[in-house]
C-alpha cells in the first residue's frame, strides 16, 4: 500500500495525529491495534486518568473530539493546592487569572473512545496490525504488509519500536520512583481542587473525580521511591488496602478525611526520556519522543502539543515540498525544542528540588513556596503555565 503519511501507534497521540492530519486534507493511514471499549459504567472509573490542560482541550475541540466526551465523566479543576515537606503551601485558583478552570480530569479510555469514534466517522484508513520493521520510506507490519509513505509518524509510545528500528538514540534516566495509581473513596468533598504533597517518600497527588454512590471520589497518583512502592505492592490485598489508607491519612494530613481504595492499584516505574524528534522521513510525537515525571500531569499535554505543531508544519508546507521533506521536519523539531525542554526542566527540577534531604535546602524550598504564595504577579504567571 502507498500513501502520503503513515501514523504508527493507536494511543491518544497516534489517533489525534492521524485525525488532525486527515482533517487538514492530508492523505494518511493509521497503523496500530484497535482497542475495544466497554460502555462506561456510572459506578466504575478506569484507573488511568489525565489532567487535560486548556490548550489540549482547545486542540481536542478543534478536531471535533471534545464534544464527544461525556460531560458526566469530566471534572473541572478549579484550584490547586501544593504542600511542601515543611510548612510550605501554595494555593493556585482559576479565578485569580479569570479562567473558568485550570484543567479537566478525564479517564484515558474516554478520550480514546471519543478519538476512535471521530476517526471512524471521518472514514480514516486504519490498519489493525503492528509495525515490525522499517527502512526509510517503507514499513512492514506483522502480517507482512508493506506500507510506503513519504512521512512516518512514530506515536508508538515510550518503548517506540519504530524509533529503535530507525536507529534514533534515546536517553532514558530511571528515577528510582514508581507511581502507584488508584481511585479512592474520600470522606470529604474535593471541591474541585487538585491536592499535591511533596514529602521525603515522594509526591502524592489527589485529583478531583465525579462522586459515586459510595460518596466522594478522588484519583491518586503517588510517586514513591520504588523500594517502598514494591513493599506496598507485595502485601496481600487487605493488608495493602489498610496500609495505604493509614499512609494516605498521614501524607494528606487528613485533608479529605478517611481515604480508602475503590479500585485495584496500578504501578508505573518512572523514567525521564528524550529522543531526537526527527529522522529521515520520520517524526516522533508523544511518549515516543519524550517522557516526563508525572508530577505536573503534563506528558500527554506535551504530546498533544507535538501533534498540533506537526500538523501545522506538514499542512502549512510550501506546495513544492512533500510531508517528509527535511525542511518541514526541521521546522517541527525547532518549534518543539523550547516547550519540550521547558517542561522537562520544570518537572525534573521540581523532582530534584524535593529529593534533596539536606535541612537548609528543605527550609529554603518551603520558604520559597510561602513567598510565591504571597506574590499575586508570580502566582498569575504560574497559573498561566499550569493551565497552558
Ligand atoms: C502515572 C502517570 C500519570 C500521568 N498523568 C498524566 C496527566 O495527568 N496528564 C498528562 O498530560 N499526562 C500524564 N501522563 C503521561 C501520559 O500517560 C503519556 O504522556 C501518554 O499516555 C502518552 O501517549 P502516547 O499516545 O504517546 O503513548 P501510549 O499511550 O503509550 O500509546 C502508544 C500506542 O502505540 C501502540 N503501539 C505500540 N507498539 C506498536 C507497534 N509495534 N506497532 C503499532 N502500534 C504500536 C500501542 O498499542 C499504543 O496504542 C501520566 C503518566 C503516568 C505514568
């Protein structure tokens, strides 16, 4: 088969890339396994949820996907409270910047379902197979089908096989930290506030979710030193549940009252990854290009930023250039360099700042947080950054 562009990977970044390129008049085929989604159950929420920034929300709306998301599964984040490991405290509210919300919380499966629906409505060519080998200009799938294209987009995730086959190097730095992810029943209402605590053990985030029949619900992302995370995961189910509730009550200082597991616990070892964004006739997007610590909830948002930029570079090229023209690809690389580097520095920098256990550094970071909390101008800049 011959086409202009092949997008490899059917996660959120791959689906969004293929759809956005097709909507801008590009001839595109999508390659990747087609997942099926059970109908959403009002009492059951998928464990992977994302904080979607206003910029990503606008982009998803522009490709006709936002309106396909069920309103009942979306939660507005109207404020954020961040606590240091001393008396540091930072409070960011949407109203301080005259914004309706800082972000939205939604299950990954709901975004994927909406994207799949939009891709089907659009009638996009979807090859339900996996990539196995690649040479510039031609890719082979696991059934032996060959796909020829001028541009290949690697959106096949952090382990990107297409990136490896194309010989692009990737710098992978393990954090020695594992994120534990689960949904919790909370005794008190979250009031649309995302809460985050930095401590010697790691970073705990409680994200607002829709209420259920059992009461208030939050999503937990707890990035813990891997040794501690493994110890908790190795406990028998009941003991793990008890231990987590006790540790959560302590780590969150009882802010939402008693917290108890309402879903299984999932774990994600965290790494900081960076690859070259382009190769010969190849563009990388999403986790295939970069992976971050999730403490700012920005990995997918950065990936959707890649997609928006790539589509602008490809669709806005001069008529005499092809989509995989080196100039088009270099423009993409140049445009993404600053936002990717900035987000990498912020997330990695925050992780490092709170990882240092020396008393003067601990004092300084908590004083710094309290100082920022009293400076409306700096806070407005931070809110602008957090909601981008
Ligand atoms: C604990 C945690 C919390 C997070 N929270 C947030 C958050 O709140 N907000 C946020 O913005 N980001 C968040 N992130 C980051 C986010 O999860 C990732 O950035 C995002 O999932 C990347 O999407 P992707 O489509 O690039 O990759 P993936 O989701 O990994 O998708 C890759 C796709 O490629 C397909 N594929 C793989 N191999 C092949 C092959 N050989 N051939 C064809 N297809 C293939 C796979 O089937 C899959 O569909 C979080 C991450 C973690 C670990």
